[in-house]
């Protein structure tokens, strides 16, 4: 039931993103609206077919296999065991060179999925914590959150770009009697609206992925400890060369180094997630007893 409500809410919110896209385009009349609608559709197609490649390339991710041995091989074996528990096909597994500890999943479907973790997270987390993180990411894959998140990130990123472009142009065409101040306010509201909508999509799904991830791992303890560690370290170490529009992909909010961007958090507070997970853990222990 919760997942169905989330899916309906997400469809409505994605529609809201497209509406904002058209609002920005309307500052340039009917041609602008048409162009915005076409661009929005194109961005959806790009996100559908290439979202995984875009996200992985942005993070300079390197694919690993069991044959790599060592930490890499152990990580792949862990993901393989967890995906079997979740009833999923084997995703591709990646390591990203960033020191900022974090992880994410991407791909338009479970059969095209990829999970990735940064070098910083591998150094920070013990085996149980890493298991909880990978289970959380597989829960996103199972719930098909990855495609939705990438589409939202793509449209929101383009909206932010259009807003900046609109402000540089003065927010409208004065020769047609447009008010520059109204135009500037419109594009600012579009950028803020995109950030808020994207945050709502991500926040509503993180709680579900936390609960499902704990069930896949068999315990909530590892994920609880991992979230606390990741949140503490992520507040201190900025993500190298991040794409802010993709913040909602990560398991915890990455520090971008920009106080303005950090105002639009795409994740619920870790404290609330931990409280929710403690309840999930109690239920899991009760079921196992």
C-alpha cells in the first residue's frame, strides 16, 4: 500500500516538474512553451536510456568483478548474496574514487541496474554496515526508484539551467512589454520548485528503501550504524566534482561545498531514518523469534 501511494505521488510530482518546465518556457511565449515541452520529453528519453551511464561517468566509476579479488571481489560476492535474497538479477557493481563516503544505485530496470560505492565508504564501513548499505541500494533497484530518481534529477537539472539562463537574459522580452522583475521571480521559483519536488520524491522513497533494505540484509543494525557514520563524515568531506542535480541518488546527502545548494536537501534527516529503522529492526527480531 505504501509503495503504491509512493508511486502515485511520484507520478504526480514528475508531472509537476514537467509543468514547471513549461512555465519557464512560457516566459518566451508559445514558442518557448513548445521548446520547453519538447526538451522535457527529450530529457525523459535521455534519462530513461542513459541515466546509468550519465551517473556512473559523473562519478568516474570503475566496474569490478569477483575476478578482481581482494576487497573488490568480496564486495561483488556480498552484492550477489544480497540480490539473491531480494530476488533480483545480478547488478553491475562499481567503485568510485571519491573520498567522500557514499553509495548509490542507478539503471532503468532491475535487469539494467548498477550499484556503486565510493572508496571513502569502503574505508569507513565495516562488513555489517556495508552489507546494510548495499541492501538499501538493492531495495531502490527492486522498487524501481532508480529510473524515477534519474528522470527527476535530469529534469530538475535542466530547469535550474534554464532558470540561470533566464536570469542572465533579464527574465523575459521587454520589447513585448514583459516585466523583468516578474521574469526573474518566475525562473527563481522554477528552480526552487524543481529542488523541492525532487526532494519530495527522494524523501518519500528513502524510508521505504531503508525498511526494505533492512529486510533484505536480515537486520536493521548494520544500516543504522552505516547511516550514522556516513552522515557524520559526509558533513565534513565534500563530494569531488558532484552534479548537484544527482544528489537524490545517494544514500545520504552529499556535501557539495555550496551552502546554497545544501539548503535544498533531498533526503530526510538521518535521525528520523534511524528512528524508523529501529522500529523495523524490532519487527524483524520479533518475526525471527
